[in-house]
């Protein structure tokens, strides 16, 4: 998508925030419910924080979605804990109207797991030498034969 030259119109940030709120209210509830969370058991719903423009055509809308853990979520059985799913929606607002905008949503599911009491860990990043060693070992491993694309007969 090519963007017109110049900064966003002054009302675009407000429009983007309202658009993200509508997206969350209309579409997000079904997605969250399918992942084991029930927004209807918690009264407050969406809390959109202040939206901000980070460039001439990108609006960032952080938000908090209050819900209850009522189903299986990444292997964690229901705990009925009320929690806050946190996320951010990035709105690529190049088009003249919200109908032509692109939306990219980030949801902090690691934070949700932590609120449920699940211990989450990550391994530390590799140093340059460690990466080179890993890459060298990966390249030295035998690779599976490449087939001719025919189905096994």
C-alpha cells in the first residue's frame, strides 16, 4: 500500500482508536472466547488507552481486555481467574477512510499465562560465538533427500 505524502490528519488518531474499539467489541470477543476466555463473566470489557501516532501513517492503540479464564488456554484448564489481556493494535492508516486501513494486533498471551499462575521461561539469547557454533552444527547435519514431488506409490 503506498501512502500519500505528509502527516496524518488531526482526527485520524481518534478515528483509529474508535475503529480499534469497534474491532475489539465486535470481532475480538469471539476470538478470545475460542481461546478459553469469557468476557461476559466480567463487566468492564475493553479499556482503550491513549492512542498515539508513531509516524506519518501508523497509529498505535494499546488496550486492555478484561475477561475470565473459563476454558482450555494453551493446555491450562479453566481457573476462573479474572485477568486482563493486554495488547496493542497497530493501524496502518494510509487510506482516506478507515475502510481501507490495515490492522495488526499483538496480544500478550505470555502475560495472560503469568496472570494464571503458569511459570513461563525463555532461554537467553545466544552470544555471537554460540550462534556460529549452532549454525555450523546445523549445516553439518545430513539433510533428508529431496523427492521428485511424486506421491509415494
